[in-house]
């Protein structure tokens, strides 16, 4: 796998994640004009929406990549996927809407009831965007994904910055309405860009049973995965108030710098890994593993060092008020997790091998370890250490998934492979100088 052959895909993926990071700064501007409790409520709302779409991605959208490469199956896979996607998103959103009174019983502040009614509407607005982007991802159309996300974030950034400049009041409802506008604009543009690929039919060799056999275990796995990654805000809420949830979410927004970079890399790695496994090209699979983990690890180590030197402090001072100062300490605790994020690539490589049932077992073990960590820290009331629940999860998943990957593919990742990226960069520069 020669990096230079995919330079434009990598460039537009990096540009797309830069958009997420830039919006993260805008999100901090939004936080600065909101009360932490209002921001906490909005964060819980978005976390629920993301949770629903992560599950639908596993149950439905992932099938586009796993089964949608064969020309004879494309129309049928498209049809089954969009049907399942709508059922899951609207079904779960409606269930949350009905069950909000149960959530409010667990969380004494009745304001949790306010988020349930908005989820189905947001789901409808997000369905076209997410389906279209998965089609783009399957074909590595990274420039189109970039344009889709520009539409999403540019619209939201306009309203937020307008409110900031004009010193307008801003609360949960303003933030939610703005999110609706962004989702709607992105969906329209996304569908327009994949219009020719929106072909549907139920004729094809692949069976629905075969697709569901893949979907169920991977969905159960991701259902567990979302606990430390998306539903951690609700865990925090069990032990602390909405004000603290707002502070925690602000720290997560800063940490998103790393997570979005990881999402972009995984988006490139997973489709390629599926192709290599289907063709039994283990040599290319090994190259993909080593190069992706090495380059990501070296980059994250460098960035973590830079953030620990005080860059994050500057961000807080520029974009937030003193009421969010505690977020900086939380973010620095989260930085330890950034060093483990590159190894989350193991997870997607294992998915590509089809060892879903064992992956589910690994995830279950890791979740138990994570929940015990969260609970102990929460009961002790040490809010600053709550991010360690996610750290414990990633550490366990890294060990278990690497062992699974090695046993199922006989592909080994040595500690020296972490520095392969340095060798590749030196080789590339030497070749460039000679030419």
C-alpha cells in the first residue's frame, strides 16, 4: 500500500476532519454564550441522536460496504439498507420519545423530558445525509464527504457566530434549532451528489438473511461500544449535575480533535481492509495495519505533547469564560486516552475479518471493566477522573482485539512497527530529493 497513490483521498479526508475541528472551536463559542446547564442538556440530546445513528450505522449502513461492492447486488443492498435505516432511526427515536419519563425518573431534573420530542424530527433530517455519506465512503469519494460536511457545519457556524457577535441570548432550543438547519442543508446537498447512485431493487444474489446475520452481532457489539464513547454523558449525569455535564462535554469537544482524526483514518482503513480480506491478500492487509497504526500513533504522540505544553489553555482562554475553566483539567486527563486511540484500528480490521462473535465477547469484557471504573470514580465523587472510564475501555479492547487479530489472520504487529512511519517518511523524502 503506497501512501502516495492515495494522497488525494487522504488530503480530502484530512480536510474533512479539519472541518470538524474548526466546528469544534465554533462549538466552544456556542458554549461561551450558554449556561453550562443549557449546554449539558443539549449535549445529552446530541449524544442520544449520535447513539441512535451509531446503532443504525452498524445494523443498516455498514451493509453497504460489506455487501455492496458486487454490481449484481448493489440495488438490492441499497433497498434493504435504506429500509432498515429508516426503521431503526425512527423506531429508536420514537422509543426514546415514549420513554423519556423513565429517564427523568433516573435523572431528577425533569428537563430531560424536553429532548425526547425533538429526536424523531432530527432523525428524519439526518437519514438522507448519513445514507448518502455511506455511499460516498464505500467508493472513497472523500471530496464529496467533505462538501457534505461543509454544508452541515457552515450553516450551524453562521447562526452561532451571528448570535455571538450580536450578543443574542442562546439556550437549548436555539442550539437545537440550529442543528436542524445544518442537518437539513447537508442532507439536501448529499443526496444531490449521489443522485445517480440511488438505484433500488430487491433482485440480487445476496439474501436478507445473510445481511442480517452480519448485522445483528456487529450491532450488539456497537451497542456496547457506545456506552463509553457516546453514553458516557449519561453515566456522568448519574453522579453529577447538568452543570458538570456541560463542563465534561466541553472537554470532550476539545478531545474531538483526536477522535475526528481517528474517524477519518478508520473510514479509509475499513473499506480497504474488507477488499484485502475478500481477496485473501494478507500481505496488503499487514501493510495496512502497520502503516495506519504507526502514522496515527506518531501523530497523536506529537499532538498530545503539544497540547500538554499549554495550547489547550490558550483555547480555553480565547473561546470560553472562567465558568468553563474546569474543562481544561478534564481535557488533560482525556489526553492519556489519545495515546490508545490509534489502536482502535484493530477493531475495524477485526470486523473486516468477519470474526464478529468473538469481537462481541471482547467488547463485553471491556465494557464491564469500563463501567466498574466509571462507577468507582463516580461513587468516590472524583469528577476529574471520570474520563478514565473510556481509557480503561480502550486499553482492554486494544489487548483483546490484537490477540484476536493475530490468531485469526496470523498477522503480527510488533512494537517496532510503531515507528514504521518514520522510516516511510525518510524513504519518501530521499526518493523525492533524488528525483
